[in-house]
């Protein structure tokens, strides 16, 4: 008999948040929606609250709280505000499981709060781990949190590793981790056209429906760069043990190669409800609403080496991982600023990685010993990236 788990969804109105609620709602005997959060689209949060009746809802600002309050039945859902509210639901004594699905650095503090409270932590917010890897993993260890990857590649790797895996790849006979990547919408676009692609073109991913920031990250392949760093922290993989494989069908979600030459892969339709359901029910398996994989329709699976000149972000990802210290936080913050600049049409597509590289060159890596060090590196990189963005925008 499974005990009912109280679920807190950070970023409930996003792509991952909504898929999480979809899976959880299929299993009301297992999951109770205990808390929800959103930063915008308060109407939608209101609807989610009416449907799921959570004990708490968190919004960013007091004005949003007033709007939300008018939409809710009195006495059911308490409304909390801002970072403090997020930290409170993430660490609440009655929260069993936290889905960390806020996009970007904004998710770091509440996600870390869940780790420090020893929760079962479903990590979609890869930026939090990229920024604060050593601090985050230490919090997981010290407080016995159960960290389960939601990113489809890392969830696949997790499924391909032995149950007894304890963080030492070599000790478990693993030779390499093979992260697959679709190559995004511009895998075959002529290089001469990349300068003028629009935000809508960049967000039209061939296989996955996602939020706009991660969609742009997929188009530059910065998403894979962040995932290389994520794989390092989750599985203890060195840069040499992580290989990126272009796989346009997005059916093989990633692979693990063993010393004896065996390569174990996890396959499925590109639907985030699969890794979400896997992590929600772990170590059991539950229905996720995902269709059976039709291999006859898929027909073929293609694989190719990534083109590092087309996708310089990949090189920057390996560089940040090798440099260590504040470098991954710098990479992540510069990327967030540059992507925002691109989405606001102030930066051309190819300038995204150019800005990030300029910021990394300007800010040499520093040691990271605390959350404050991470937040300082993040702030410095944002300031520098803002200046770089303005300089490029002025030239346009
Ligand atoms: P999204 O943009 O669709 O949703 C983001 C959510 O975070 C929304 O609920 C939004 O209200 C909230 N949010 C945004 N800024 C916030 C802030 N400053 N403070 C508090 N809340 C804020 O994003 P998504 O596609 O669902 O991605 C969420 C996370 O999951 C990202 O870190 C992304 O990299 C990761 N991820 C997503 C996918 C996917 O298929 N969408 C796959 C793998 C990993
Ligand atoms: Mg991914």
C-alpha cells in the first residue's frame, strides 16, 4: 500500500509543471497537490488551484496575490509571496516531494531549500545544479535528500545505471555516458541564415514542446552544454566520460556504455511525462498517459557527431566544466541574459554565444565555497553580459 505523497510543484504553470500535474492527477491515490507556484499567468494558476485544491499557492508579488485571491474559494488555499514563500513550500514539514520546475537561476534558492530539508527532489531546473553544483550536491548528501533527474537525458542515464549506483562510474564498470541531442531546429540551416533567425523560429523545436528559454537553449545547443555540466554533478562523470551524440529523432534519450562494450539505452516517445512519472513513482512504474513507442513508424534511428563550429556553446560547456569554480555559474548567467536579449529582439541569434564567451573571458573562474559566492558570480556575470548585450545592440 502506497502512502499518499504531498507534492509541491515549483513552476506549476510551465511546460514541466503542467505535465507534472497531468501525471499526478492520473494517480489521486498516490499524490496530493499540496502547493503550487507561478511567476506569471495568474489566471492559469487560479484554474490549477480550483482544480487541485492545494493548501498553498505562491506568487511573485503582492498584487498578484490580490488577483489570485479573488479567483479562489475562501478557506482552501493560503497564498504566499516571493522567494520566502517558495522556500517555505519547498521545505514544509508536510511536503514529501518537490518538483523543481522554475526556469533559470530564479529556481536556485527554493530548490536548494528542498535539498536542505531532505526532500524527495525531482530536478528539472538544471540551471540550479549548473550554478551551484558542489553546494547543491553537498546539501543532498548531508540532508539525505533523494535527487531524481527529470531532464530526459539524465533520467535516461539514471535508468541505464545499475540500481546500486553510488556516484562512482568507474567502480560500476561504466566507460562513458552518451548524451543524445536532437540538434534543435537549426541543425541543417545554412550558417549564413543563422544570423537572421527569429525568436519564433528558434522556439519551434522539431520534437519537444518546451518553454521559450530552454527552446532557445536547444537551438544554440547551450541546453546540451548545461546538460554536460548537469551530468558531471549527477553522476560524477568527467568531461572525458561525457560524449554528445546528435540523434535527430529524439527517441533514444541517452545511453551508458560499460567496460565490456555493452551500451544500454533508454528509448521512448519524446514526452516529458515519461521521466516525470518515472521519478514521481520511483522505484515503481506508473501510467503516464504516454503512447507506446511505435518503432515501425519511427523506422530508423540516426546518429552523428556534433558540429562544434556550428554550435560553439558545446565548447563553452566543456570549458566551464573544466575550469570549475564560478565558471559554470558565469556561463549560465551570461546565457540567461543573452537569451532574454535575443527573445526581446535586441541580440541576433549568433550573438548569444558570442556574448557568453566574452563574459567568460572577462570573468576568470573563482573558487565557490558558499551560496553567497554563487550568487555573487551570477550577479557579476549578469552585469557583464548586460554591458556586452548593450554594446552589440548599439551596433545593430
Ligand atoms: P516554462 O517557461 O514553461 O515554465 C517556467 C515556470 O517557472 C513557470 O511556471 C513560471 O511561472 C515559473 N517562473 C519563471 N520565472 C520565475 C521566477 N523568476 N520566479 C518564480 N517562478 C518563475 O519552462 P519549462 O520548459 O517548464 O522549464 C522549466 C525547467 O525545466 C527549466 O529549468 C528547463 O531547463 C527544465 N527542463 C524543461 C524541459 C521541457 O521539456 N520543458 C525538459 C528538460 C528540462
Ligand atoms: Mg534535456
